[in-house]
């Protein structure tokens, strides 16, 4: 008969799986409502070229950007191969001053068309 090997007490204690203590759940952070930056909410008057696309009424920058994107999507002006580029039609060429711009460059060019 084969005899079972005895494991020393120290090793036996070390190899036993001891369930790890779970850390106490962290206190939940209370969601603080962010206040919008006043500079973004200030109504600005669009230039005549921009007004042909979004209308002549003064709008905050955020709304101007939304309306320009609505125009781009409505007229299918986003580049099919690279969605980050916008192909300008006749109205947008007046603002962009070139045939194609990136969406990041577009916001800068639109900001130049807003009158304070």
C-alpha cells in the first residue's frame, strides 16, 4: 500500500485558499449638474453668408454648429471615404473658401463668421 505524503502544517496553511475580504464599497459620488459656460450660451449674429445656411436670428455657438451639421447631413456633404471631411457646396464654399475641410477646421471657420 502506498502511504500518503504528509504536508507540513505551515505549507498546508499557506496553500489553503482563504477568501479575500471585499473592500467596503466606496461612497457614491453625487452627480453635480454642470453649468454651461456663458461664452457658449451667448447669442451671436451670423454673417450674411452663414445666415443663408442657418437663418439670420442670433444663436449660441452650440446651436450654430448643430444647424450647420443638419445642413451638411440634409445635403449629403460628408465625404463618403473619410467621414471627417466635409465637401463644400456653393453656400459653404463662401464660408470655407475651399472645396473640402475637416470637421475640426470647420468649427474654426464658422466661428470667424459669427459677429459679436
